[in-house]
C-alpha cells in the first residue's frame, strides 16, 4: 500500500478513493499505511463498517465510533481488561500479565485503583513541576549548540523517564534500562512476542528485587508507601505491588514520550500553529489537549466476557476488541472538523486518556509534563522544522509516536 501523509492540515483532508474492503474485513494495525495515516482508515471504517474485524495478529474487532468505544469502556462486565495487548494470542484466564489496576476488572479494580489515587492528585503532581522544567532545560542545554536534534529520542523520551523514575523513587542511574525495557516491551515487542516476553521478565525481576530491598530498608518512595499499606490490607501482596510498579513505569514513560514527540512533529510541520503558541504561550494547555485528541497515542485491548453485540456486530466470548482511542477522537458526530488541528479548540472532550473506571490516573501528570516541556522548548527554540527530506515513521502496537524526529533548529 502507498504511504499517505497524515491529513492534519487546516485545509480539508484530500479526497481519497474507497477503502479496500480488506480494511473492514481484515484490518491490520501494523500496516505502514495505517500507522502513517490511521485517520483515513477510521473515517472509512465509520462509513462502511463501524466495527471492523481481523484474523491477523491474534484476531479481533476494531470499533471506530466515539459512541461504540465509550459504550465498551463503560461496560467492563462484558469487556474485560484482563489482557490489554492489541496483538498476539489472547492469553488464557489466569495466564495474563497482571498490571493492576489497568488489567483488573470489578470488583478488584476499585481497591487497586484506590491505593494509587493519592500519588496522582494535583498537589502531588505539582511536586514534579520544577524537576520537569529543570530536566527540559538541561536537555536543551545539551544540544542547543547543534543545528539538528532528534526531538523524539533526545528530548521527548528523556523527560518522562526522569519524572517517572523520581515519582517511583527509582535510581536515576537506571534510566537507560527503563528506556530499553519500554522499547523492547511496547515498541519492538509489539511485533515480536519473544522480545516482549524477555522485557517482561527483566522488568518483573527488577521490581521484585526492589520491593524486597525496600521491605528491609524503607524510604519515602512509592514502594515503601505501598509496603506500609500491606499492614492494613494483607491482600496487597508483594506481587500486586510489583505489578502496580511495573504498570506505572511503562504507562508513565512510553505514553508521554509518544505524545510529546507527536506535538513536536506537529509544530515542526505546521508553522502557523507553532507561531501562534510562541506569540501566546497561554494557548499551550489547549494545544496540548488538541494534540492529545489528534494524535492520541494509546490503543488498548479488551476481551469479551460473553457473546455480545457492539451495535450490529456480534462478538463472541473470548474475542479481542481493540480500543483505538484516537478513532473516537476523530468522529465527526462529536468533533467539528475532526481531522483539523484547531490550536485553541474550546470544547474538547477527547478520549486520549480513556473513559470509565480505567480512565488514566496519570492524566494530570502527563498534562503537566507536556505543558512544561513545550513551554521550555518554545521559549528557547521558537523556530524549527523537520530536517528537509526526512520521512517519519510511527511506532505500532499499544502506543503510537514518531520513532525518530530529526529537527532542524533555527537558533
Ligand atoms: C500522554 C500520556 C498518557 C496517555 C495518553 C495515557 C493514556 C491512558 C489510557 C487511555 C488509559 C486507560 C486504559 C484503559 O481503559 O484500559 C490509561 C490508564 C492508566 N494510566 Fe495513563 N496515559 C498517559 C500517561 C500516564 C502517566 C504519566 C501515568 C503514570 C505514571 C499513567 C498511569 C496510568 C494508570 C495507572 C492507568 C490505569 C488506570 C486504571 O486502570 O484505573 N498514565 N492511560
């Protein structure tokens, strides 16, 4: 298939021919044309087959309307979160990777989530603002004398890893390992299940050892907080703590990295929007939300717990349903000009952070990191563009973001 440039200009998207029926009957979320331009695919699916099906990569269904995606997320009794992978065989019950609360279903989910809520309140998040700003500036200091930088791997990647490590009380000297694991698990592992299994093993071992060491030598970090809760709640086993920490590491790094890479890509390719933000930094929070709407990085799986209909489409017990939150965010039933980046969009009820009981706990943290990273970048590098001739490719699987982002800096 031909590579298509994402239709994100202010102008109306270019007309395109009918989608091959193959997309509706056999969609492929790893197809390069889907990765480059999922918006056209979702638009066509909504018009021709709003719940598409595939036998590829373990099989599954992909709903493309805001209404269906929301309805599924609001019915955890029919759509279990026990396996969030979007590809590969659906694991048997009991053999899943447990990452509470994201893989927990009711009634366990509420208790798992309640334990983590205090870590993510607005005052708790505010404690990491200075660190985020300092990290952004020291990264910029490191490359400001060069004319080119990889915005994805030399900036977007490093801010979330530092902030998440601090939040979890992890040694900063281990950040390279965290990068490597996240890449192996969510990016390379999305297509190679052996690589994914190896990363899961390594992360699991790391946290198991860390929990054991914090049990004998408590500190003021998250592990010691969770271990202290064990006294009041014996069901909070070390294994559950390891799963929660594992989740916060991967949920905190890869998502924000992808989202920040996508914003920088957008501003590098849409100079009017970049100039608008430089002229009025007060627009940055709205632009962050609009970028999350346009380029929602997360896609996550559900497993049907019973035979159930999504709209007219029957789904059988045990089958996978893929929730591409970005598809909901481009539904014209809910958003005016859904494929256009409106830098100051006012009403923006996007689903980049999901909806329902699993709505992202780290949303405030991510919004803060994205806002500050962008404020500092635009303050110091107001003028930049893609290195001419560079082709951007996007990661597949649970998260979508630019793999690399060669930027030319006009300092
Ligand atoms: C732009 C960045 C982010 C995006 C787009 C994002 C997106 C999401 C989405 C869509 C969900 C819902 C999954 C579902 O319904 O199954 C989710 C859940 C979650 N996210 Fe995020 N996330 C981001 C950043 C973060 C950060 C920085 C953290 C923390 C360090 C975090 C922690 C979590 C947790 C703990 C859950 C599970 C909540 C639950 O199951 O109750 N996320 N995220």
